[in-house]
C-alpha cells in the first residue's frame, strides 16, 4: 500500500532553515507529480508547493514563494522541501502527497518560535 513518511521537522528560530524529506513507497514514485501541504493549529490544510514528475517544474503558494524550494530524487523515491527564512506563521504539520492518489502520511511538525 501507499506509504508516505515525512521527516526533518523541528523547532527553529525565526529566520532559520529546515529541510523536510518524504520517503515514498507502494507506488511508482517517478510517475506522479508530488506536493507538500501544511496544516496549522485550528486551520484547514493548505497547499504549499508542487513539483512535476521529472522535477523540472515547480509551483509555490504566494506565502512561501522565494523562501521554500521543492525538489525530488526519483531514484531514491524521496521528495524534499528546503525551507529558509522561516517565520512563525510557517508553524504547522507538513505533509507530502502524490497527485491523483488519496493518501496521506502522518506529517512532520515544524515550529518556528524564539
């Protein structure tokens, strides 16, 4: 079955950086575009970024554009999210998801606080 295991979250000060990873299995990773989503306390889950199957094209939510970079390594079945200049409003649980597959992992918590 589809498994998505997010990791790399943690507590970071404003202005800091983190790199999230998503290890995917149970489907042919290179056949699917992938996305990152996040859910802050008391808010709905929101889309953060997406990348095409080959990693050639990426898109970002306006709130993270210029600060976050999505990438993938198809040979390793892994998706990444490099986050820089983190802000308190980036605090959330972050999830990865393949497009067209309705499956979610447990997410990884990112907390931005001084």
